[in-house]
């Protein structure tokens, strides 16, 4: 347990690191161990091993590589979702044109970052993931544009002004409660807007909607 600047207790975010390179795992462990508010519970070198480690240690967040001998990240994410694991999966990969990007998000990953992300961006992404917020950096989103191949939306399926406002806030990692407060609407209304956004963009979750939003120029 750590304390925030005001002195109030704040929970420590627990992590499991999944990467086939020991040097990468060592670097991540050192980084998070040195930072307040994080605790690395364990590691795994592939997706199959990760499933057992995650089930045993029950972390808040899993930092998951995608391409690993002996069991890839997408299959592991899919299985974690099937099992109903509470752990949030944040993909952390080297490949900025990885064809597994969209499958990983569709499988249930909370977000997707590149390994060259600045340290503070990674810390912020883990905190956001632990809170259940989607994490998709603009750099990754721009690369996803080459992967997303959805037809242009017909005029009657374009987002309304309010739906665009909601999507912009989602892209910033804002929670439903925070969106409701920001726009002076109820959380139920936020959920309704999200349902309409998903339907119009042909997506199933927040991260995928953000990716399509960048692809169509809705988010710039």
C-alpha cells in the first residue's frame, strides 16, 4: 500500500511480466520495482506459461508481449478472457506494424503500447489499465490505420456531435463516470452513446473504437 500526495492510502498495482526475452523482463522489473505504487508478482516467458502464473498470482495488470515461442500473446489473451480473468492485459511489443494488433485488442487486451514508449507513459498506461480504462497511444493508433480496413460509414451512420465528444474522451482514457461528469449527463446515457458508437464504427469495445476513430479521421 502506498500513499498519495495528500496522505490518503492508495492501492499498489500488481503486475505479471510476459516476454520471451529475459533482458526485457529484467528491465521492466527493475523499472517498476523502483517506482512507487507498483509490485511485480511474477514473470512468464510465453503465453502458455503466463496462463498458469496469472491464475496463481492474480495480478491487476499483465504486460504481454505478442510474438513468443511456445505460446503467443493473442492466444493467451483469448484464453484469459474465456476464463473470466480479472487481470487487465496491456500489450507491450516491439513490432509497430504487428499484424496481431487488432486481433489482440479484439481478444480482450485493454491496450497496446510499443516498447519504446517513455517510462512515464508506460507507468500511466499501467495505472489506466488497472482502472479498466482503454490505453492506445496515438503512435500505435496511427500505425493501426494501415490494419483497419472498414468501409466508409454511410451518411446516416456518421457519429453525432455528442458521440464524437464521447469518443474523444474515451481516447483520452476517461472512464464512463468521468465522461458523465464532463458532459453533464448520466452514466447510463454515456453507455447508450458508446453502444451507438460501437454499432456505427463496427467495433466491439472501446480500444477498437478508438483505433477506427483514428483511421477515419474522427480523432485527428
